[in-house]
């Protein structure tokens, strides 16, 4: 499939929430406004958005359900409606329609599920509709779960033939041994990996090591991948303008 300026932007839970774990409406608007500008510039964006569990928690509080898996299901079921309502209301201000796409890992296995997902994306993008993708936490348990939404974003980028994948976190990128951001990671260069912490921060399931692995694998598929700080103003537009922001995982073609 031709990319046709297709781009996947993943926004993590730690970007979308404040310190008090409620949703940050200002960040939602900043993300949407940037995607609207991309659409007007001829891009076809897909947004992979975390935040359903956090949204649910902000509505009903910390559930007293003892079982962690069931608690996650309940928070996600409540929160996903709020999450999509926020996106819909923002996009529709600009006469742009968005659509909910909930996925499980099985949807990315070769076969009928995979083709159904491809058809869905092609149909939405062909109509100029912005797909908003999230893991279906209501039914995704144990082996059906993605490692995190970074993995979901990488699989989505590969599925639609995207030319770029942007992973937005609450840090500026991958840090090297001296504490500075590593701005470029060439193909097959794993030297910086040894300096990445395995700790997970905030409310998200993933961490920088997971992002590094996903970014490396996605770049190997020919999709330039960037890890950057989603809290910064105009971060998506700045990345696409070529500014030295975040960490870029180069494809083999770009590394030449």
C-alpha cells in the first residue's frame, strides 16, 4: 500500500494526564490542532491514543474492585466513551470526523482479522476520517494484550504503510550515557540500549526500553520512527519540519 503521506502519532497516558491523573484537556486540543494542520497539508494521520483507563479513573475514582484485570476492564469501559467524546468534539470544530478503532493483538495476526483491520483503515482514510486507535482493554487480557500502545502503534504503522511513526512520551527522547538526548539512532545501532532504564514511569504500561525496541523494529520496516516529548508545544509539526527534536530511528534508506 502506498503511504500517501500517512503518519501514525501515538500519544501516551503520561502525556494526556496531569499530575493528579486527570485528563489534560489542553494537551488534547494541542494534539488535535496539530493533526488538523497536517490534514490541511495533505497528510493522512492515524492517532493511537492511550488514556481510557485514566479517563475512567477521573470519572469514577479508584475502583474498589479487587481483581486488577476486571478493574482495568471497568475503568476502560467507562473511560473510552469520555476519551472519544473529547476527540470528537475537538475534531468536529474543524469539520473533521474521527472514528474509534479498538484493537486486540489477534487483529494483527495474518488471516481474516488482519484483512478486516486493513479494510477498516483503508475505508476511513479514504474518506478523510481520522482513525483513533486504542487497545480494546475491555476484552484484552493476558495473551491478547499488547505490550503497550507503543507496540500497537508500531503494528498500525506497518499495517497502513505509514512513512513515519511518532511516539510521544513525557520525556525528550532517548538519553545517552552523558545525559543528553541521542538525536539519531542508525540502523542496527544498539549501543545506546545499554543506558536505558527498565523502569516504567507514571500511569503508562510501557517504558523507554519498550519504546526503543518498538522504534528499532519499526524503522527496520522502512518507517522512520521518532520518540519525543508530547508536552512540548507544536512537537508534531516541529518534528515534521526537520527540527533536531527527540530521537529519530533512521531507516536504512535515511542512513545512507
